[in-house]
C-alpha cells in the first residue's frame, strides 16, 4: 500500500509489532528517470540480500518466495515509481508490503530481522518538517507552505492585499527596478520600500494567524537586501529564517529544497532547548538517562518525552509489562522498543542523530523527561 503522508502514532505501533522476516528499506530518491532506475535497483539488491540470508539460515523455499512475491508486486507498481520524491521507505514481510513516499530526505539504510526498522520514520513523524515561506521582491510577493508530506506549494490567501510596490504605495504604472530608479534618489526609494515591507508584513501576519495562532511553524523569507531586512524588521510571526537572493525566478522545488536544507538547524535548536528543560528536573527525579530506568518508566507510562539516538544499536529483550530489560546481542533494538512503548502509553518521542542535541544532560544515547518520579 502506497502512502504519501506520514504514519500516525497508531500506524507506527502497528508497524512496530514483531513479525517474521521483516525487511526495511530506506532510500534517498530523485523523481527523475535515472533516480527511479537507481531506486529500483537498490531496493531489489536489498531484497536479494535478505533472501540470501534466509537461504543461509536454511529456511524453506516457500519462506524465500514469500518475500520475493511481495517485492515483485512493489516493483511492478508504476504509480509508486512514477511519483517519487526525496525519500522512499519500503516495508516488506510475508503477506505484507507498505511504502511511504516522503518529501523530506531520509538517509539510505536497510535492515532485516524480527521487526521493521522504524527509527528514521519515527524521526520523520516526530520532527517538525512544516514551514511557511515568503518570496519577496519589488515586483511582487507570495506565501508558500511546505509540510511533512508535501513539497512547497503556494499558500491560498484569504484576504485582499497589495501585490507589489506600486500597489502598496498607490502607484499604478511602475514596476521593479525601473520603478525604484524613478523615485527621486535613494531616500525616496527607501521610503517606498519601507511602506511596501510594512504592507507585506501585515498581510503575512494576518494570513498566518488563521492557521498558526501560536506561531510554532517557522517562516522562511526569500528576498534580496534591503527588502529582506526591512520586512523582517516589521515583526513577522514565528521563528524567521532569511534566505538571501533574488526571489522572482525561484521554482517551487528550489524553495522546498532550501527549506529542507535549513529546517534541521531549527529542529536542533528546539530539541536542545527542550532537552535542557528536561535536565532542569534531575534533582526532582523527573529526568533519566539510564536505559534500565527509562525502560521501567516507559512501562509505567511515566515517560512524557523521550529522546533516543536513532543510529545506536543496543540489543536485548524488553518486558513491556514490567520494563525489565536483558542485554542480548541477538535481541531486538532496545532503544526502538522503548520508544514504541512510550508512544503506546501516550508519550512523545524524538529520534535524533548523533551530535544533534546540545544539552548538558544528553549522554548521546537516551534521555527521558518523566511525568512523575519513579516509584
């Protein structure tokens, strides 16, 4: 089943259930003929490798063919391969196939075992990927929106607003740089641009207030100076990131790429800030970094927020009822199992990359903010 939206927490829990011969394939993709061909080849190689593992383990021919059958159905799906974005996630198991086509970039990786590898997908679900963008020049402006599951598209405006400098300053026949050269010197140009930036900033505030009252979503401003500084100085909503350069000729895919490239920095700052706040609760027993403590807290539904390194591979067995853990190199990924238990009990989970969190309490592996101290 093809998905063009991210899974919900309930979907993650379903995907995270133990199952035989679970193959997880994460691919960085490009929506081009060459990109499609490479993605198909890479995915097929991962399937071939998984089947070789079954053969080496002396598994039955039927087991091997069951996995191959699911891949053949995916490989033949022209809708999937004809609508790729930046990432493709494929989950295969006997009698099961799910694919997620995502606009955000996930690193390529493959895992085969008794559960699907959900780390990168958990990150995509729980890490903010939504953003607004303003493209601005003296010739006009536009609002854009990019989401977790779709590339940047124009934001539908509800109100009537000035379209350019001429409109904002009650002039009717002057455009762009030619307009500015006829305004009677630098001071006249500055006055009109300031007026224009005020009008645009007010329009942006009004439009975004309808959909983001608490200003949680970052706003990217694509503009050249001096307009960029002028409009930012008018008090735009939310966290503002300026992308310098001419905005007139930017294509939607270029706007989207610039957003995806920079939004990670915003995520790092936000997650680090929350981690520091969790650290403030150490003395009150409201923070834990020891895996055994965190597992026990997760089983008691005491974890409100969990951070874990999505690249760490701590293997063992988790008792979901008591939270007791036993280290075992042949076991499951304990950090991922704890994360799923936190989600199942209504907690918030963040799968992070190495070096992403800058907080004194962060040990590089695991951090839990507790709802109450452990009993």
